[in-house]
C-alpha cells in the first residue's frame, strides 16, 4: 500500500498510484564548480531540468534542454544538473526550490525528472513537457544507436524552439 507521507506532491495527486521510499546514500563531497555555477544562475527565472535517459528519447530531451538554456534563452533559464539536485540538498536543489518557474523536459511519458524532483522537494510545481510529443519520428525506435546524431540534434532543436516560445 502506498505511504502517502513519502512524496508530498504525489500524495496530493488523486490519480497517483502511490509512491516508493528510496534511501539515498548521502555524500560529504561538494563540487565547487557546481556550487559556483548554481550561485551564478540563482537570479534566472526559469529552472530547466531534463530526464537523463539513455534512450534516444532521453537523449533528445537532454540535448533540447542544453540548446534551450545555452543557446536560445540563456538569460532566462538555468540548466539544472538533475543528479545533483536530486541526490543532495545543495546549490542545484536550491535552484529548483527557489526558481519562480520550473520546467522539466521529459524524454517520454514516464516523466522521471519531474517525479524525482517532486520527491526531493514535496509540493514542487513543475511544468512538465513530454519532449517526444514535439517531434516526428519512428516511435518503434528506442536506442541512441538507432538514430543518427544529426537527427537527434535536429529533433532536440525542434523541441527547444517550441519550449522557448512558451517561456
Ligand atoms: S522520462 Fe523516459 S526517456 Fe527519460 S529517463 Fe525516464 S524513461 Fe527514460
């Protein structure tokens, strides 16, 4: 049976099937480069995270987030390092926690990035974007080795441009 105390946002979601509790090993390690980056991004109004999927859908979402944050809207968006934001309560998580708006570019309908961060920050409001709904491709494909580099980058740009228009 689901433990409603384990994930605030999911517990509030009537459609939620519940949640699972995962103990994340703490680390005393801190990356000064990452902390400096987080501090430099703190004034930006939109935190952008992406799933880090190893499949082509995840790869396209990840590339799209990079194009959006580093090329199309660098003054508005802060690119979040999902692993750091999820696994430890330091600068990256603070960026997500304090951003006026949080966008998640999800590779697919499993929506890993937003589900993870709602677990880390209960009640977090996330604008979830299913990246694979924003470009046309053969939906039977799965792996990054099943699509060319050029096509993945082209799809990522399509996604990034679409999201940039919504900012
Ligand atoms: S959202 Fe989809 S593509 Fe991204 S990590 Fe999760 S399962 Fe993989």
